[in-house]
């Protein structure tokens, strides 16, 4: 008969630490000749949770590199948009902004398919094939001959580049237990936000000293290096796929008679596996989460606002420092470093605090962890964000030194990363087994905002100015952001308990 044991509450019912069943003894199939394949005890070296720290952090670093290089491409073209407009004769400010933000539009749709596919075919395979797709189309952007080609190629490149945003969080969930997950998420989640900072800095100098086409060719070269490293070092981490491979090895080791009379399946499979139905269910899962899960909708909307603000800043900084402070393209691009300082400083501080706060609250809760223990780290972010908006908006004038709006930009970066890291970890803790699908649903919201916010930004700032425009955004940040952690702290568990997918995790 199949053995079973209760999952440890210390892992927050983490379904990647399944009930322990000895799969090394094929003779122990039950009376229906069903052999359950599971990890061979809690210390099984094949379980990614038991890999060495070097292997775990190596995989985290490579996934973070994939997650970094794609957002670099999303924003690197921003300082070169004037060159593009001149070469292709673009007169509409909306079309000019779209050459940058259409890449992020693809971020909304790609994860809805790539996230669940990683739960069918494995994280590593989907991640690397998607990156090759991105590499090919990003290279094609450098050869675009008109606006239509450039926008189409950018969208197609974004589809492939979106994979790490959905799959990377799942890899972190595969490798680390909840008590260890905070620091890994802090490093991983910094990549998609630091990429839009590094991109415009490099793109500004390329646009000033060369042609806009090298913006795309240089990122293609860098991505090629990351792809080579990923092919060599990134191993599969998804437990159901690894156990399925183990089950296949056991099937092949059986003699023909025993193989015909024994059904070998993993602890994650229930009954006979209809692959077509399984694939269809996996592909529908992000849409089901998107439609039916209130916790995904709430977190997705909040992330949408924060992420939209980030891309709004990315596309408006050149106009602030080139038009108001009359800086050259290359020099104006250096102001993106202020955003990077805020992102990096807050991220590294949060990396050291997130797991400590979680462990402290878990101990006070009788040793039982909850995803809500990630929420206290959001609170400083909800304060930094409106302060940064107000400071940037009201000091962006030639009579005030440029360092003052840069301080505001740094505050926006700090607020963004604190919210981003805490929400991502909350989602992974809540939907561990289907973290990729849950993150894909959340990514849809935020990427739509990242696409849409830059399109209305020029009109808003032309009509209201930077002071009033950023004040409106700051008020919205206060109204939405400040109550969010408190409401989730009080009602989050109740909302999760009404969720079928979250209860499973």
C-alpha cells in the first residue's frame, strides 16, 4: 500500500516537499499494482531543496541574469527614440512611446502560456527555448526598416523575454524553503527592475555616439553569453518533472512482464495521466487564477500601478533632464543611476530583513508560517513611493539643482522594489506548486500598466506639468498603497482559504 505522512507545517504546507514514499523498492506496489514514486527520504540529493548552496545560488544567479537582460532591452531604446522618430518619420508621441512600451505589452501575454508550460515540460527547457526566441527577434529589431517592422519585432522579442518573469519565481520556490526564500527573491526580483535602469544609461551613450541599431545588437550579444551559461549550468528544478524522469528510469529497469502489470506514477499524479487533458488544464490555469482568485486580482492591480509608475518614470526622465536641465543625451542617461541606487539599496536592505521578519513572526505564531508574514516589508515601500513622486514632480525645474529630483527618483526606486519583492514572495508562498501560473496572472496586470502608463504620460505632463501630474500619482499611491498591507494582514488568510489553488499549496 502507498505510504504517506503529513507534510511539515514548517514548510507552510509547501507541496514541493511531498509526503515521503520510498520509491526505491519496486516490490512495494499496492494491490492495484500501482507504484508511487517520491523522494527517497527528506535528504534525497535529487530533491532541488537538498542541493548544495553553490548549486542553488548558481541556478538563482543564472535565472536572475535571464530576468535582467530582457528588461534591459525593454527600456534601452528609450533614449534613442528621437533618432528612431527622425529616421522613420514618426510624428505621433504615442507611436514614439509605443516603440519602447510595446515590448512590455508582450510581457502581459507571454507568461500566461510560458508559465504553465514550464509546469508541463520543466522550467529549464521552457526558459532557454524562450530566450532563444527573444534573442532571434531582438537581433531582428536592429535590422528593422520601418516603424511597423520595429514594433512587430519588439513585440515578438518581448514574448520570449517574458519567460523569466513568470518562470524565475517558480525556480526560487523549487530551490528554497519558505524560511530561506526571502534573500533569493530579493536578488531575483531586483533584476527585472534594475534592467530598466541599466538599459537607458547604456542606450543613451550608444544613441549619442553610434546608431540606434547598436542598441539591439549589443543586447543580443550580451544575451548570447547568458544563453551559453544557462545551457551549461542551469539544471531542471521542478519536482514533478524530476520525479517523472525518475519514474521513467524505474519503468525502463523493470522486466517486460512486471512493466505490463505495474502502473508507475509520481506522488504528484492522480490516476492515469492523459497528457492532452493535463496540458490543456495547465494552459487554462493562469486564466482561471486571473478570473477566480481575489488574492491574485488584488495583488495584480497593486503591482500594476507600481510597475506602471516605474515605466512612466523611465520614459519621462529624458524629457526632464534634457529639456529642463539641458543635458546632453549621454549625460541625461546617467540620471537613471538614481533609480538604480534606490532599487539596489532598498533591495539589499530588504534581503537581509525579509527572512528575519518571517522567522520572527513564525516563531511568535507557534512555529507555523503564513504568507502574510511577508507584508510588513511592504510598509516602508508605501511611504517611499509617494514621497519620491512629490519630490521629483515639484523640484524638476532649472532653478533647483538636478540632484534634488534625482533623490526623488531614488525614493521611487526604493518604494518600487520593496513592494515588488514582498508581493512576489507572498504569491510564491501562497501558490507554491503553481507559482509560475500565479505569477503569470499577476504579471499580466503589471505588464499592461507598464505598456499603458508611458502612452498617456506625455499628454498628462504637458497639460498639468510635473508637479501636479506627480501629485495626482502620489495621491493614488497613498490611497491604494497605504491600506493594502493592513487589509491583507487582516483578511489575507481568509481570502486565501477561499482559494482552491492556494489551499492546495
